[in-house]
């Protein structure tokens, strides 16, 4: 049976992912062990201040907090091979349940934000390149450069101040209003601000990349030939220049997955969005080894899969890439 170039690409990346995930998981346990936070303090909360030191020592030993991190890692890795991700000390529930409950909300947030960013980048990027030097191009380029250097949490605080406090148009926290059931209308209304902020944090780079790629494609010989044949300008731009400009755009999307994941952590924390990314902060503060390791591995897998999908899409659009790889 003949193995296609794309299948070889997928197989090679899958084999490479194994040592990467092992190294990431080891690093997480080592870094968490070096954390200044006390997991017992996070576990007990206010009771930590009133509990007898001997009782604290016994509880820490019972929970395994005193075990060396290599021992804890080997125990966790052994359980992982059997499908057991352990129990979250911070959230007091199995890690699998935490992921099942929270991951869909993170996927929803990231998907909506990424769709908004891609749509805006493609529309305004093409328009700016097509009408280079016009008022739209100048305004979009200036705005993109201004927003590009602002951290997502700063944009989030600004959005809360304007749309949540000053105008009172949108809710600024949670999945629903207090005491309200989880309905489509409630979730959609609470999703607007976090998705807008996360999408806005990704739009400038994507937009400027589309604009520059399209300007480069418009200067290519095959585009000049299409113009020489008297084809309408709209057809020249959309049918001849844009497909070539979108090739590197697919690779850029894969490369942005890591930053999208990081941005989701910040946005979920600011807006109290109950996703898996928000749990990363709680796991880190509580030095919750099982939860922190599982969520970090999920983030790493997302980055690896995003990069793979981008390369596969690029190879499908340009088969020479897969053949060379």
C-alpha cells in the first residue's frame, strides 16, 4: 500500500509529538515543585491559619504533598497510562470531570474569537491591499499597529470599562446572569465581550499579514499577465492574487495557536469565563500537579495539532510542499 506524502507528514508529526509531550509533562512537575506557593495552604484555605502544625504535616503526608516531584511524576505517569488523570486538589474533583465540564466552553470561546479574527482580517486585509493608500487602508493599518502591542488583559479591562460599566450594554462576568439557567441567549450575551477581546487580540497580526501577502501577490508576473489579458480587476484580485496570498496565511494560523491559548487564559480569568483555560490559573496557584499537567498537555496538543493542520492545509493547496517534506 502506497503511503501518501500527507500521511507521511502526519505520521512524522505524531511520532515527534510523543517525546515533546513527555518533556513538557516532566518540565511542568519540576517547575511546579519549585513554585513558592504552598499546595496545602491552597487546599485548606482559611483553615490553614488555624490548623495545628502537626495536623498540617499529617495531612500533607496523606495527600502526597511532601513526596519528591520525580516520585509524584512517576505515579502520575503510571496512572495516565491506565487512563486515570488523577484528582484535582484545587477543585476537589477528578481531572477528567474538570476537563469535560470546562473544555467545551473554552473551545466555544476560541472558535468564535478565531472566526471573528479571520473574517475581519480577510475582509479588511483584502480591502486595504486592493485600495492601497486609501483612507480605509490608512485607518486599518494605523489601528492594527496600535492594537498589536496592547496585551489582551488590557484590552479586556478597557472593554469592561466601556461596554460593561460606562454603557451597561453587556455583562462582564460569568456564563449567565446570577441564578439564570444556561440558555443559548444567556451564553451568547455573555460570550460577546470575551470573544470580541480575544478575537481583537489576534486580528492585527492576521490582517497585516493578509494585506502584505496580497500586495506581494499583486506584483507577481501571473497577476500582471491576467491584467494584460484585460480581465476585470475584481477577478484579478480575488481569483488570481488572493489564492496565492492565502497560502502563507494558513501557516500563520497554525503558528498563532499558542498565542490564542495564552490569550484564552487571560481572557477567561478577567471575564470569569468557566473554561479550561481559567482552571490553569487555579491549578498553578494551588500547585495542583494532576490538573496543571493535564491542562498543559492539552494546550501543547492543541498547539501541535494546530501546526499540523496548517501544514496539511498548505500541502493540500500546494502539493509540492508535501512532496518535498
